[in-house]
């Protein structure tokens, strides 16, 4: 009897694992944990607008980043740009921002990105919370802007 149940359980677990790995809300692995220093700076305007700047810099030698060649389209087709592939690094910055905002409780209902600068050794993402500041937010985070 155990022989017949075993394969069914195996396939059920396999299918569950496959379904879970294709979900878009699965966070990437935090590969740069302990290697980067991050900082969240918050600001609440008089009108209740909640702004933040998430800054990241490396504290150690970064893992090697592969070089990617991009071919431009249209009129600039002849030009080529080659530089580091920052895809994984950018993913880690976005993960850090998501976790930091969740831990701080600054943006409870989400945020809108205003600008971003991602370089090999540092990054900065500026944004605005979708909700306005409450009295509790003003007490907790102060008015710094």
C-alpha cells in the first residue's frame, strides 16, 4: 500500500513545487546580504506627501558582474554599447527596498518610483508612498523635508 501512495505523494509535491516556483511573488535569493550597506531616508511634506530615498553601497568587493553588449535599434543601429549586466544587482536592490519599506512601515499601501540610479557599486531609488501621512507617521518619522 505504501508503494502506491508514495508515487502519488511525490507527484503532488513535485507539481506543488513547480507551481510555487512560477509565481511572480516569489522573492529572489538575497545574494548580497551582508555585502551591502543600505539606508532609507524619509521625508514628510506639509501637505502629507511621503517621500523616500533608498541608497545602497557596497562594503566589500562585489561579485563579478558579466559584461553585456546591447545593440541599439532604429537610427542608432550602428552604435553598440557594452557595459556590465546589472540585472541581478538591480533585482537585489529592488528586494532590499521592498524589505526595508515593509520593515519600516513607511509606505503601508505601496509606492511609486520617481527615479533610480543603478551602478556597479552603488544605487539610489527615490519614491513616493501612495498613501498620505497620518498623525502617527508624522510622530514616528518626523517632518524632514
